[in-house]
C-alpha cells in the first residue's frame, strides 16, 4: 500500500484547481484520472497523435483548459500525475483501489478530494438506442478531440446551454443542423441578464452561441423536444414537436418528421456519486443540480472528516463553479495539513468564495429554466428500453411496480435493472423519478441503487497484479515522471 498526504480523484476543472492550490500551499498530492490527459469532459485534450495548427479553431474551452493545465505545470514538483488510472472504489478510511492496464494497487490518503464530475442524463424515447442517436457529450468528444463530423444532417434536442454549444460545434465541422429543440421556455432571458450582469464572460458566451445559430439560419425552437427516432439499422428520421410549457408533456398531434442521420440529445448531467457513497458520506436529493449530491460544508468537506467533494460530482453547476470549488477544497486541505494558518487560509479562500456566490446566482436562473419536468416520462412507450445494459423495457418496470416494488432496489430485484456494468448510473436517474410519480413516494423513499466495488470494469489479471506506485511496470505514471501529460 502507498500513502499520500492528499489524493485528488478526477483531473477535470475541479481536480486540477484543487491540485494547484494544494501544491501552491506546499502540500504534495496525487492527481488521478482515467483519461490519458487532464481537463475532464469540457477541457478535454486532443490525442497525442494529433497536432494543433490553429488553436482558435478549437474554441474557448480548449484555450481555457490549456491555461489551467499550464498553471498546473507550474506546480508539478508537488503533484504526482496518475493518468490512465481507474479508481475502482474506496473505503471510509480513505483507502483507494486503483487499476491501470494489468496492474492494480491501493493508496491510503491522509486527505481525499473527490472531483469525479458527472455523466449525461438519459431520457428514454422510442428509438433512442439506434445508432446515430448520440449524447451531447459523445458528439463533443468526436468534435473536440479529432474534429470528426458525427453526421451529415442533425437535430439537436435537450435543455440548458449545452445543446446550443453542441449545435455550434456541429456547424463548424460541416454538419447541417436542421433545428435546435429547447425544452425550456423563452422568457428566461430577462431574468438571466439581470442575474448575470457583471459576469461578462458568461454573457458573452451565451450571446456568441445564440448569434452563431442565428447567422447560420438554424432555428431555435423553445418548448420543443424529440418524440421518436426512426430507422432500420440506424437513424433515418426523427419525429419532434411542441411540449406543454409547464409539464413538458408531448403534444403529439402537432408532431412533425424530418429526415436526419444524427440526433444529438442533451438533457443535463447526473453527478457521479459512487465514490462519495462508498466513502460513507451523507447525501441529499437536489433535483435542480442533477439528483443525489453529497452534503458539504462551505469549505467543500463532506460529512466524513478529511473527505472533500468539488465540481459537478457534488452538484452540476458547470466548469467555472467547479474551478472555484476545487480551489476552495485545495486550500482547506492544506490548512488541515498544517501548512496554512487559519487566517492565511481564510485570506486565500475569500476571492474564490466571493466568485462562487456570484456564479451561483447565475446558475440558479439556468437551473430553473432547465429543471426537468415530469412530462418527459411520457416520451417512452411500454416497449422502450430503459436499462440498456440488461435490456429492460418500461413495461417490465411497470409490472414490477404493480407487483409491489416501491423503490429502486426492489425494481432491480424484479427486473435486473441496474445490474449491468454501469451499476444503474444510466438508468436509475431516469427511472427513479418515474417510480416516485407512479407510487407517490419521495426520492428519499425510492432511494438509489447502491454501488459496489469495483465501480468500473476491471480484469481479474489486473487485480492479481497488485503493486505499489513506483514498482517498475506497475507504476501508473508510466514514463512521464510526474510531469503533466502533453
């Protein structure tokens, strides 16, 4: 077993920011991420086999990610970088099980910052499992990392800022975007402008996304969403139409169909809380920020002493909020380690706490607009697959409820929903609210599907090849010697 004063799990905006502040205060740490490079989903790096000739073509997120990575490099002497490393689980006493290729090991952390990010929320509808139906993050990954055009003709549907971002990115790689379908309503703009006044980067981003669609002649339809994707072996057409502004129930009699080979859907994100659950942290359900989130102090500490949570894994609020939370967590960890006095830690945290308060005012308006309404449940038919891993249809869930299932664990036992490799990460956020409405119970009563170690797939060979960090071929750092992966 290897020991570290601080381990940070997640190399996205929150994790990098936490490592920067901890190292700046003199606290050595290990930064773990399963990707080959750091940046997370939003600041994703391009593959090493590619070179960048024109950075401006990669957009603002690439430049912001590069700036944060450059800041991390300045403190690399105190940050052990562990890319290509998957965390399989952890215990309440902060023992972390990791794996890389055919090697695994355990790190004992004196303190732990979980910056695990979020994954995309599934909203099942007929045809959503067809090839050619893609999440917004999936489309972004192809565009950002390799400048690949995911399809020739597309409809983008969802809610919040992400569909606008993806529609503009699709346009830049040559995809014809037929329409952007925003489930929310238009009158949020005045309130957004009032709350966001002074946050000029956010306002400029919003204006640029809207202007990009307008200049390209791409219609932005509010209170609209996708109803069904059609095709034989892949998407050939999509049916969409208006929804009730209050409930988001589909108004099917006004549906229309258009031929496309790509449907991009982005209905928000769900925090990755498997590790905070395994750590024994208390959680609460907050619908506006993605569902279940760990309970935290203003210094980002969870209910388990020495375990912090920052970024979208503790509530989906975007990259700027994640950076502020990560910096606060890193400073607090250094204070707990005795490297900063209480007064100095307070001084360092103060600008980030102020920044966080300003950003949360803006996020409150966005969360209100993009809060999912119950009418989206009506998109799925009894034949629609809900759990892709185990191929469980909605009719099977309905039958389980009729037989007395009243929570997610019971539905899991009746149907095998959530027994696949994602352990319910994709299906539970969609079916949990459905069970609530079908049974009249609260999210707390319906509960969650409990994660089990390993939370990610791993080979038996890797578990058999246990090694300490630094043991030759078992070294998760590979050949980078603690330097940031380019």
